[in-house]
C-alpha cells in the first residue's frame, strides 16, 4: 500500500495561534511545518499582503491531527 507524503494545509491564522498549535502537534509526536509568506517576503524585500501563517502536515498524519485540531479550534474560537 502506497502512502502519500503530500503536505496539506490544516490551519491558517496569526503567528501566535500557529505557534501554539505547532507546539500541541509536536507534543503529540506529529511533525509539522510553518509557512509564513509575509515574513518570507519581508526577508527578500517584497512583502506580502497575505498575513496568515499556515501550518502544513503530511497527509498521512491527518487522522492523528484531526482530534488535536478540533480541540484547538474549539478552545480558540472567537
């Protein structure tokens, strides 16, 4: 059986929210990646209108991520 290692976006929000969710995922042993387009654009001097910071995970981890993500979103809903 072949598994996909495609990265999928599971969250977009503020830098603080993204870091908090990243911490929870890593505590559960789930690797993730933060993509911050605004910061990346600032580094090369072009900036970005995209303010959200995104969290990406490997698609194969979605089953483990779902309950953590649901709890995080419920806890942090406005």
